[in-house]
C-alpha cells in the first residue's frame, strides 16, 4: 500500500483489523514492521504500520472519541471554501423531511455511502475519502434532481440488493452493471421511478469497477466533520463508519424540487476500456529519476490485485531512481493522483484515503483522469502520457463545460 515512513506531527489513524486507534505522532520511525490488513474489493492488502503506539495512553475507542471531539470543535481552515456536502440547508433544519427510503437485503462485497469528501482535516491525519469516480457521482445526483454534492451509494464491482421503502427516483452511473427492478432491466445513466416494495438488484460489473446509485432527496446519514462519506479504516461517516450490512435501513429526504427523470445521452457517457491512458504531470520528485522517468512515460503497466480506495499498485517494468538518490523522502502531504515509487520499483497511484507519504513521487495524474483509475480493474493496462500544467488546466475547463451542458440537459428534461 502507498504509505512510506510517516514523520509528520499531525495525529494519525492506525487500524489493525477492525480496531481503529488515534495515536500521538512519533518523532522516530517505528522498528516494529507490523502489518495492517486493509479491506479491499479484490484482495486483502497488507502494508507496513509505521506508527508507534507507545504514546497511546488510553483505549483505542477513547482516543478516537477524543480526536473526534477535538476535530469537531475545530473548524477547518478556509471553512468558507468548503461547501456543505448536501443541500445548503443544514441537516438539523431537514429533520422533518427524513424518511426510511431503502433497506439492504444483500450488501455486495464493498458498498459504502460517499459524497464529495471530507475536506479541511488532513492535518489531523483524516483523509478526504468521498466518491472516487467524481464525474459518475455528480451526474448520478443531477439525474434525480439532487445537488451534485448529495450522498450516494458507491458500489464496488458487484452491487447490493435493495428493498424500496418509499416512493422515489433512482439512477445508477459509472461501471457497466446490470440494474434490475423486480427483475426488469433498467438503463444506466438514466433516472427511473420506484415504489414501496420494489426490489432493486445490481449485478456484477461487465466492465469497470465502481457504480454510483443516487436517490432523489439524497441519503441523509449524519455528517461527520462536514461529510457523510465513509472512511472504513477510521470508522468515520456513513453508517457507523463501516460497509453496509444486510438489514441496514438508509434514511433519505423527500425531493424538494420537481423530480428530474433525466437521461445522459450516449455521447456524453465515459467509455470504459481495459486499455487506459492517464495524463500526468512529471514530479514533484521527477529529478530523482533519469532512465526511470523515460521508462515510466513510454512503457505499459497493469493494475495489480493490490487496488483499493487508498491506492492502486501497478505491475510492469521496475522504475529505478538515480544511483545517488533514495526513493524515500522526508514524509510530506499526499494528494490524490500522486504516483509513488517505493523501493521495489512498482509504482502506486494514490487515491483518496492517504494524507502523507514518504516515497518519491515520479508524477501526478491529473484530477480528471482519476475517474479512469477508479474504474480500472486488476489486469487492465495503463500507460502514462506526460502533460504540463497548462494542458491540465485545459482539461479541467473542458470538464467544467461538459458539466454545464449536462446541467442544462437535465433542467430541460424536468416536467
């Protein structure tokens, strides 16, 4: 997994199996190279535990409560720049609108509640989390008339089986998954109405990995640190910070706008392929590599079985650094899209659940192409194409214009 030696001074989350603990930062790298099992959709992935537990003065549960209390009492920096994760009205003002909307009959292997993410708390070791395929997530909400930041179900590879408890509209986007309502097929990237007693089944993906199921009015579990996103390793957000289970009941809100039974035209839907090209900006430590940098941008890699919400480890050519350089650096903040090169030379693409790392980063995948990573499955081929910041900004502007166009299409489809 994509963690190197961590020597930053923010409080960090350490997980061992299903136990989560908050530990004081250690100024020395621990020599106890224990392993930590991280749940993932394809395999149990083990990673070094670089955190010292010698300063843990109380139980893991007590320490977690203390950090939650401290963080909840401390607004994030630049709080005004982080929009709420749902309708601008607070959850407290919407209590009268809560209703039970879905019951989980079968949960699927890795189904969680996600929204845009948890911003402003990385200094505490709390990652962003949130939906990995952000385009599919935003469009799923638009199709049912929700704010784009509403909470949805992120479905990994094979989906849940759900009983509908209240009349509403649903939409499924992202991976190519068969969607059935009472055994009747439904179109992807299209909103459809459901009524109490209906059974919705999401079958295994034919292509891609992650699908997003939106509910008109949103999924209204309580916010934790400004977000409803589930961070499983830290037991935060979602339903008790965990994967969904059989028997769970999801609360939702009655739609406050005319229901939008939207449909995304085929030409605006992403193309899912097992041969993927990712645009990446070299660096920030590209000067640690010479031949390795050229090999990175010219050769082909494959996604390994070690692929989950924290990161994707790649198989393929071994990337080596300059003889006089080391692949380990003083740990620094991590951003989604950074490509770390650990000592074994197998690159790791960082996703949304890491806050710091101590390996040199050869390149950074642009934000728009991280949606492609989220849909890559083990065995898929990846190539990297070098771009500069100007090209990355141009890609971002193109995405903005595409979303503006989609919003206009959805509005025009409303009754």
